[in-house]
C-alpha cells in the first residue's frame, strides 16, 4: 500500500505538527480546517518552526521552501478525494469525529486509509461511522509533534494487517517510533498520564501544596521535563477533562473521576496556554 499524498484534518496545535512532519518527510500534504484563517495560522506556525531550523543550520532556506511548497490549503473535506491517507486531528469529541469520518468515507478513494489522532476515543466506534472499518486506524501523536518520538498505533476491531503495516512504515518515514497498543479507553499514554495529571489537580484542590510546588516535586523528584500542571496547561485543560471523562465513562470506575477544580477551570474558559490562562497565566505573545 503506497502512501504519497496525505490529508490532515484540523490545523490546530496537533494537526499543524502532524502536517509539518509529513511535509518534512517528503509527503504532499493537504492541510484542512473549517476556515481559511485557521489553515493560514497553522501554516504560519509551521513556517516559524522551519525558520527556527534554518537559523540552527539544520536545514537550508531552499529546503524550507521545498517543504512549504508541499502544502495545499484545504477548507473542504471533499479534498480527501486526492489522499492516500487522511489523518484526522480535529477536536477530541466522539460525535464530531464520527461525523467527519462519515464524510471522509464518502470522498476518499477506496484504497485510502482513514486514521485518527484521537488521544482516548474508541477506534472501533469511529470506524463504525464508515463503510470501510478495515481501513480505519488510530495514529496517536504526542505534543509537540515535531519533537516527540512516539506514535501510538491502535487497531480497531476490523483494521486490516496491511493497513497497520502501511501506517507503521509511514511512522518510520516520519522518523517516529511506532508502538502498537490495543483499543481501550486512553490507550496506554493517556491511561497512565491523565490520572497522574488529575491527581496533581486534586493535590492543588485539597491544598496539599501550591501549583509551583507540585510541579517542582515532579520535575526535580521524578525528572519529568514539565510539571504535571504546566503539562496540563500545555495539552489544554478541556482536552485533559475530556480524556478523564472518557476514561471514567469507558471503565465505569470512579478512580478516573475528574477533579472538580479541572471542571471549574474549563467552565471558566481557563483552557491553559492556548487561552492565555490555565493553572498559570501566559503573556499574550505565548498564546
Ligand atoms: N514545536 C516544535 N518544536 C518545539 C516546540 C514546539 N511547540 N517546543 C519546543 N520545541 C523544540 C525546540 O525548538 C527545541 O529544539 P532543539 O533542541 O532542536 O533546539 C526543543 O524542542 C527543546 O525545546 P526548549 O529547549 O525550548 O525547551 P525544553 O527543553 O523545555 O523542551 C519540551 C520543551 C520538548 C516541550 C519539553 O518540555 C517536554 O518534553 N515536555 C513534555 C512534553 C510531553 O509530555 N508531551 C506529551 C503530552 S501528552 C500528549 O501529547 C498526548 C495526549 O493525547 C494529550
């Protein structure tokens, strides 16, 4: 199964990162979102990241231009007709993802793989929105995508072996490390990470320590590159809450109950770095 043309649905922080690594690996990339200004913003982030690599003399200016020339802007899911693989990185919401997959299934050629970057939702259920569940697979990248080596690859119940192998080979071409996991809520990454973040929020909620102290303990004591509350802000508190709710509902176990403080922040619109405020406040240039 030959993959050359990629469509990335969603030009936010994950989608733009995925699109960047695909273009850097030589794929032609349709970068899709609902509005042109969101696509432009995603391409702006990519251009900035590539320029940083030019400044560090890792790539030449010509190479940067060649990578940027591999992008095609898209605001119509019908562009999936040109793709060998579509990687969906839209908002973490099952209803929305199922709707997108239903549409992609109508437009993408019969051979095309439909992958989702979902961080916790069931691949089998997303696949059920299509008439090609054997071509649906989970391809879970980590944030920031250009830096993080891991891609969790998750088969749905019906995913063909050939599709798994094609996605594994593509992941290696992206210079990432594929790790196979089974289709359970949160897979491995978020089954382990999110309860840790949620517990950090509880320690703040219960007044065990300040946010700075909690982060410092995990950074200096466990050698984590970021403290859990800083990491939660970086991922997005809405995403963290949604993943905890998926674990809570998926396993029916109260050990996954989201901390009320996390809910409160999300209700207040304090979504972390992207909204300018989460557990910490971010100056507007860092938004
Ligand atoms: N995009 C592209 N490159 C970035 C970047 C971004 N957003 N942020 C940092 N980088 C690059 C920098 O350019 C730098 O590159 P070089 O070393 O090549 O010069 C490198 O990353 C290190 O950056 P910094 O020196 O500025 O900062 P740092 O050493 O503190 O590293 C970090 C930043 C890589 C983000 C590090 O703090 C880290 O690893 N944090 C934890 C990230 C993590 O846990 N991610 C997983 C989140 S969970 C997830 O994604 C799954 C989910 O479903 C929720």
